[in-house]
């Protein structure tokens, strides 16, 4: 059973559904797994539990961290 695990924060349900469908399609196009065997799991991780480039996301927006 292929399992795609997505760790993220703050995505609305409709976005998760779109991502899950697209990930499911990628797995189906690249494996011989039956459709019912493909799982996509979302793990909501609070911002205070993420660190990028030595900065906590609870202290800075990703755009600030990446300079965009």
C-alpha cells in the first residue's frame, strides 16, 4: 500500500482534498497499486513545531525566512 504523508499547517480542507487527489493520481500513474490501496495522510503540525533555517515559524512568516 503506497502511503503519501504530508506534514503541513493551516491548509483548508478543500486544499487538502485537491492535494490528495493530485498525489493519488501521481501514485496511480507511476505504480501498479490498485486505487483503493493508495493512502494520502495529512499531519497538521503547529507552527511552533517547525523550524526553517534556524528560525521558528511561530516567530517568522516563511516569506521572511526565504526572502520573498
